[in-house]
């Protein structure tokens, strides 16, 4: 169904239709010799003002991606098939298909088919069926050249597609003038070399290789019709990235059009329609799958940068324009990737699990205070190469296992989410010294029919009651990862506040069920504090980086600078940061986060941790948290210093029921700690700032319970004379 059109758009269309209808009428009544003179005069008048890009289309330039040192080349982006493909090297059926699909009167009009344009405009105004374009191939060629010309400003490129009468009339003048300087075949050749066919393919040569793995001279009738059908709506019709059914329907339309023009017979059209869609997609020989030899792990970072780029309005108004800018604009991009940290991260990820292991350890490293992404590693090759039978995503994949997106919603990160409950409680005025006698199991107010419920209520348990149960404050509740303490704490403030805190720190709920719970039922999400929502290493590392930066959240950023081909800096490399936490709240949470890693809080309240080896490995002030999801389905560790935050999650990306087991936790902790050590190597030692006494509270633990017999003995001792008591004590020591 056509999208609704604004009243202003419809008004402009009506006005333009009236103008063009007048032109059509004038053309219809003019004698032949006057018509020729009229067109020639109009064309010659326009030719004097033809942009240089139309006389000599600018050649696209490569964009270069470097690591954060500005010297280490990661990859380049460019349109490899943008070099002119002669018309003789394009299958005749492809030429016929594009003419039938886009401009049936191409060989008979003078650049602008005024009758067809007016007819399309009237159809659009009256709403009769599918919205029509009416632009000839020559007009489309003019528009494509002007909107992708790397020598023009962004405003000029945008003006080439504006829905205005002036722009449309100028396009007509340019098209008429162009047809006086180029032959029809030259225009058709130029159009086929510049049109966008979807899935990153610009030009028929790139499209032929992208979809069918062959040069355009070898295209069959059915293949040519499919490609010709894509240019109207490349993203929607692409059989790789869009809708195959729509692509086939569009192919059928083109075949029927070819039969109507006489290019093929009705029988040939019917036979081609009956052919199955057989694709042979090939990887583009540049971009993220073409990183340097031995560095295919950089591809995951490269892919994250590319997806970030496609979201930036500075590079164009549409995804297509931004993609074109990256591949044609000649940009120099200094990324945030640190080769040294990346190398250590990749070594550690593959030390835990090999490339061919179905389980994975995706890892992300982020710089606090800037959000710059320093490393993204996982035990996978970033590659489109086929995997052995039965192995969906290993050893090769291009799925965003580290950052999430597309079909990757993330992994449960277990008790690392206790940080968000602690922050929400601190923000609500509860100090670190908030105490609770944590039981082995805690009946809650949340209904549950799961096995092990307590009278129909959810009752979480501590993983190690002997070590976790008892009176706890935030320090040792966090250090020992006491489930019942944090579920109780979440009940005191309301779990919805913990959910909101997580979102404030950048946790994105990509799984639809998580997003629905957060939006509609957060006040009953008691298990949220135990990390049951899916997240990614990048989101998690950046959330902890916010705490490391004392409450300053920065949007993850994969670049340091972007320079255009003309040498001008593009304003996209600066961190986008904002304060989301009071600094004292962040400092208090950090003070408690010293406990899990075997260090001591500023108030001396750490008495045990779940990742005490981190202190020895890092050898400087560090904080962090472990996380084990239910039945050890995943194992997570996040660690941070004031200069870096690193998160790793061991999981099976293809099967959440495949439990990684508790034995891998120590390896994940060791891997993250060693990456932190590499990241801070050679940097000044920075300590964390202690929180205020107000947020620390009064960290006095209650006196331990004295058994009745011992209490009776104490009373008797008090009744004895001091001399006799000293004599008895001396006798007992002997």
C-alpha cells in the first residue's frame, strides 16, 4: 500500500502536474520544425549551465579505515566495480530489461518524456493505484550523478532529490541538454554503471557479482529481469537483504514489460517467470570481510563501525546515501580500535574457546569518559566463508556477537546486573551500610508456579549458603554476590528503579520479551537484579565504564576522527557524553565493586570476593563483578579501572540451552583481567575516589549471636572476683 502523502507534497505535485500538462499541450500542438527548434534552444541554453559532474562524472574515491594510531590500516571501502563497464560487456537482455522496467520510450524521447511524466503525476494526484515516478533513464542518471558526486556539498547532494518544482524542471533541462552531448547508448551505459541495486552493489557489474557470482555479460533473462526490478526500491526488493517474494513479483513485472515492448516473446516471459530464484551471493572484495591478512578478528569492529556510520546524518539523509558516502567519498577514518588491546583480547578469547568451538567468548573494551570502543574480540573468523555441516556460526560468521543487533539480542549476564540495583538503592538514599540478614532462600511477593517456589511465591536462593548467608551490607553482599540480599534490596526500592537505571546506563533490551517486561511490568520484575535479561559485552562494558567515569555516560563511539576528501574534518568524532549519576553514587558503587576482585574498600568492609585473582593480575586499583546465569548457562565478568572497562560473556550464541558450566568462570575472569592489564600498561596508576561518609553510612555490624550456654558462662564470669577470674583464665590457657 502506498505510504500516506502530506498535503504539501500533494499540492506540489498538483502544481507540477499543471505546469507539465501545459508543456505537454504545447509540445502536442507545435509543428515538427518548431518543436525541434524549441527543444534545441532549451537544451543549448541549459547546456551552458550543466554541472561539471554531468559533463565528466567524478570518479569515486576510496575511504580508508585506520586504527587509533592513524597508521595501522584496517581496511578500505570502495565500489570495486565502479570502473566503467562497456555496454558490450553487459548482456543485451540486461539492457532491454532496464529500459522496459524504467523507461519504455527511452529511445524515442529527448531526455524528458513529458507525456509520461504528466501521466504519472496525474495518477499520483488522483491516487489511482501504485505511485508512479515518470522520470526517464536520462533524468534518473542526472539525479544519480548529482546526488552521489563526491565533489559537491551535502546540501547540493540533498538538493538533487528534493521534491520541488524547480528541481524537477532543472532535472528536465539537464536531461535534454545531456542528450545533445551523449548518445542513447552512452547514457544507458552510464546509468547501468551508477544505479544502486541493493545489498551494497552499485552498478550492474557489482550487482551481477553480488547476486549471481558472474559478470554482467553472462546474465540470463530471468537474472537480468530480477536486477532491473531492484532499482525502483533496492532495499525492499533485494532478495538477500529484503523480501524474496517481492523481488520475484517485481521480476515478473519486468518480464511482462519486456514482452509488451517486443524485446522478448510472451512464451519467453512465461518460461523465465517459472524459473526458481537461484542466488550465488559473493562477498564484496573490500570492506569488513577484506581486513588485513591474519586480522579477520578486526572485522567485527569494522562491521560495528559501518553500522554506526549508516546511522549518522552527517553522511547523508538516507542509508543508501550514507553507504555511498562511505564507498565513494574518499574519507579518512581514524577509528578507536587499539591494536595492542585488540590483540590481547583476541588471544584471550581464543584461549578460552577455540575457533571451532560452538561456545563463544565475546569481549568488548571501552574507554570511560569518552565511550570509545577499544577492542571487540570473539573466537570466530569474521568471514562469509561456508562452515562445516551442522556448524551454524563457527568458525565463520558476520553476525554481531559482541555488540548485538540484527538477530543477536545478547546473553544473560547474571549477577553483573546487581550493580544497577545497588546504584538505584544508593540514589534512593540507602547507604552502602544498609544491612540485611540474608537467608538461604527468600520468599518474595512475586507469584511463581516454577519448581521450588515457596507457597506460590518466587523464592530465590543463594548459590553457596554457607559462604553467602548471614548479615550483609552492600559491600560484602556485592563481593560475595548474595542473591537474597539483592532481591531484598530491589524489593525495598522497587525493581522498576533498577530496570530504569540499567537503561540509563545504556543497557538495551533487544529481546522482545525483555523489552515488553521492561515497558509494561518492570515493577514486578523481581528477578531482574539477578541478570535474567539479555545483554551484550559492549553494552555491559559501557555501563560499567559509566560508573568508572563517576557517573558520566558516553554513547559508544568507534571513531577518533573522520576527514573528508577535501581535508575538512567531519563533526562526528567527538564523544557524546552526559551525566546520568551523581558522582558520589558512582563512587559508592565502585567502592563496593572493589570487593569481588580481592581488593579493599575505602571503609575496610570487603571480606571475600568471587574474582580475587584479578587483584594479582592487574596489580593496580581495579573493580568489577562476576555473573553466573541460572544453571551456569553463561558466565560473565566485567572489570574496570578509571581508564578502561572490559566485559566478557561465555555463552553459546546459537543455543541458550547449552550450559557453559561453572568451570569456565575462572578462565573468563583471567581473560578479562589480562586485557585490563594490557590496556593500562604504561599508563599512570590512578586510584578511585572514596565515597562520602553519608553514602557509606555507619558500617557497624551487629554483635554475633551468643549461644545460651556461652551467655550463662559469661554471666557467671562477671560474678567472680577479678583475682579469681584471672586465675581461672590462666589455668584454661595452660
